[in-house]
């Protein structure tokens, strides 16, 4: 059984992640709808002039928040039309990212599916930076849907794209990609990009080209890099096919971000590894993955590196 956390904030954008959470959970799975409310609610009395049924007396600040949160959760539950999927509700005080990550341990969740750049019912910016912090600290994979992901409302994907760079770290995304592909009944497409600039000897770049670097050497280095990328793709495809997953792959040429973005379509899903490489702005598997999260035409799922999961558990 798969358990998926779906954070909500009362916005339409946040609701877009709920059908995705249901698809990821699959039949007999569970979707946990998580709604955070602030611990300090001093100003809410002026914002929520909600009256109790049959009374003109406004609800207390705390009751207003809880009532609103429950209404948001109930609305989100209505987005799940598969009766075989269990729905849990969790309303908790605290910072949204901390509440979301805490819910992972509380419900023994396998994944998180959330929107980015949502706004709350009273105009508060909830997701966006919250999604960043959740992806940086979550011990489970996080699916991030951006506001401009065109196909997000359909909760369906044509391909699961897995970018690899030849490292064991990047390949940690493969088991998750296989699981997601099975839930969505979609094939996996493995890619590895070869950047011409990265294959050039250091002395051959810029204005100071080393005299010993000949066209033949450059060609040989390029061929070696292309062969290595091809081997990485072929090995991953074979491993997926051995599990009964429909899989294929390709070696791309060019800057990894642009090469991957060019082949990605709105109805694809990118699955790749992330890790906490010191600093708020450097929490992904290099700048390529960070750019894909921000700018790729397709939704992105970030798989936490095993080293980060071990550190969180410790």
C-alpha cells in the first residue's frame, strides 16, 4: 500500500496536486490531506468574521482557523473519486514545511505531491518557497507541480523521464521512476546528456588553447564521453526492462538542462535525485536539476539521496 501526502492551503492551485496524489497512491492506497494553520493567530479575528450556525456571534480566532482548515480538507477530499483510496485528514499548527515533513513520519508516507506558488484563501503565499524547503528536507520523494505545468490538471503522464549523469547518486531515482511508471501505466525514458564543452581538455577552453590538443584528441574525448553516456542509458534501460517496465532511452547532445528541456513535453514527468548540498540555494543535484524544477515544461519529482535519508533518520 502506498501512502501519499497532499498538502493543501485552500487555493485552487494546491488542489491540483490531490488527483496526482491519488494516482500515486493507487488502488488500496492512502492519500493524507495535510493542512497547516499558524501557531499564532492574533489577527485572524478581523479576517474571519465567520458566524456560528444560527448565531450572529463570530467564531473565536482558533475555531475560525480550524473551521476553515476543515472546509479546505473536505473540499480536497472531494477531488478523489476512487472509492478504493483511503483518505486521511491532518490539521496541525506550525510552519507549513515542518508540518508537511512531520506528517511523513506520522503516517509512514512514501511520497509527497504538492503544488508550488499557491496562495491561501486570505492571500497568504503558502507554497513556492515552502515546496523548496520540503524538497530539501523530505526523506521521501516529492512531486512538485508548478502553476504553469499545462498538463497538471489531467493527473496523467505519457512518459517518465529519468536524466542520468553516470553517477550512482543519479541512479537512485530509477526505483522510484519504475514505481511511478507502474502507477501511471507509462513507459520510462532514460536520458543522458553529453555537453561538448565538458569533454574539452581544460587547456583547450577559452582563449588559451593548449597546442597539444588536436582535432583528433577532441574527437576521441567526445567519443569516449558519448560511449560512457550510452552505456549508462543502456544499463538503466536493461535493469528497468528486467523488472517488466517498458523502457527505452537516448543519449542527448548539448547542455544537460537545455537538452532535457527540449525533449520534455507537458505530459511527461521528470524523476531525478536531489540532495542537500549546503545552503538554501543549492539543495538539488547540481544547477541542472534546480533549473528543471523552476523552468521545465513538465512536473518534476525529486528523489532524496540515500545519504540524506540516512542523515534525517539518524
